[in-house]
């Protein structure tokens, strides 16, 4: 009553025990039941202090973001149970939210973690930028320059929309949304990759290629195969590093550049006759194996950003060859870097 004593309730059980003490001290009615912890119901609770005085609830409310800040513990009902599950996910590797959460969620996560665990709550954080109109103005109903995301996804697809937004600006930068740019991504990247797959599938079906033969030795493969495989492995290493550093924009751009500049414009274009010619020779088999490897690796590399397209591409390839024992690209091992496949001198020619 006089502010000389405080008590912090840690659980519903603790609160009920304190209520019973208050009932025994005749501060609360015998038939009192607290069925709702929110105001105004909790305001009716009167507790008894260690010196026998009445204690009333603090009238001010804590910032509601502390509810969200308690998420790492509340989701597992920690520390009352699920200790192992909690420890595997705390502190979080990565979180993302708008810049307005600097004093909200970002702060309360750390504040509670330091208070309870003497630890940070997360290791990496990205403050998302805004999506602006093509002229750099903030989207608003008043200006009538808003874009309906559902209509955009229905027209261009979720993967093309996501790829456009990630590849055009880093997540922490503002993005000037231009539908023409989205259409260009759909045509130039996804269209090019689909056409490359269609070219492969057309001739692979004609020749009955199922990747049943042993891999052609690297030394026996033509220089152009060794060149694209070297670039592919360099790409895998770069993309893996970009994802690890939370740089999805750099990863998407690297994949897109490989598909457009190297795989489609150079490798497929210069290797067309190897697929056309009639004999199922070692050279033709090398071309099939090389292009297949490129396509299935690209499906894995792009899967975090374009999960639906990657799943379809991987599924269509693997359904014929059964090279992978899993049904989904999202269950495969991420591409690994093989140093023996890399020839920097050949890449730079």
C-alpha cells in the first residue's frame, strides 16, 4: 500500500498461492476465482505482504512488445519443460523486422535474454527496407500508388516476385517496385532457365538418357564441359558463402548471372550440335551429364529463394534419373565445393 514492499509473480500457480494467503488474511473473499489475467479482472487481486499489509497490482502496463520478446521461452514453455528444444534454438541465428522494431521487438528480445540468461537473444538481425513505388515514393492509399501483392503473385508467380524483390535490392535497402522489372525477371531468368531445361529434356528423351552410365572421367570431357563445371563449382562456393553471410541478394544475382551469361548464352549455344548429332557417343554422353549436373545444382542453389520453381525443376530431372533418393529438392544436401573440378585458368579464358 505504501510502496515499501514489492513482489514479482512468476506463474499462475504462484499467483494462486498468494491469493490464498490473501483470502486467509481476509483481504479477499473466500469464493474469489481469477479466470482472466487481463485487466480489469486482475485489478481485483489484493495480496498480502510479508509484514501483513495489503498489496495492489502495479497500475501501469509493460510495453506489449515484451510479450513478443518472451517468445523464445514461451514457445517451449521454458524453463518448466522442453529444456533441450529451447537450447537448440537459443540464441536465434537470425531475425528480421522493420526499423521501427529497434525499440520494440529487437530491444525486448535482448532485454529479457540479458535479464534471464545473461545472453543475447539473437546473433544476426536485418532491419527490412520499405517497398516504394517505381518513382521512389512511399506507397499509400492517398497517392493511389499501392500494389496488390496477391494480384502480382497471381500474374507473375510467387517465385518470380520473390526473386525480383531479393535480387534487385538488399533486404535492408528500400526497393523501388517496378512491374516491368518483375516481368523482365520472369522472362530473362526464369524463362531462360526453363528453356535450357526444355532443350535438355527434348534431346534426353529422344536418346533415352537416364544417367544410368558411369560418369565420364573429367580428363576425358571436352574443354567446354570442364569450363562450365569449374564455373558451377565456383558458383556453389560463392552462393553457399552468401547465404551463410545473410546476403541473399548477392546469391540470387550470382545464380542469375551464371544461368544467363554462362550456361545459356555460352555452354548450351556452343554445345547444341553435340546434342543434335545422331551417335550416342562419349562426347554426347558427357554433354548430357554436364548439363544435367548444372541444372540439378542450380535447382538446389536457387531453392531458398525460388522454392516452387526449384522443386519442379528438380522433380522433373530426378523423376527420370533417380540420382537422388529423396523426393524433394528441399530434402537434398546443399551443393558442396569440389576443388578438383575447378580450373581458374580455364574459367578466365
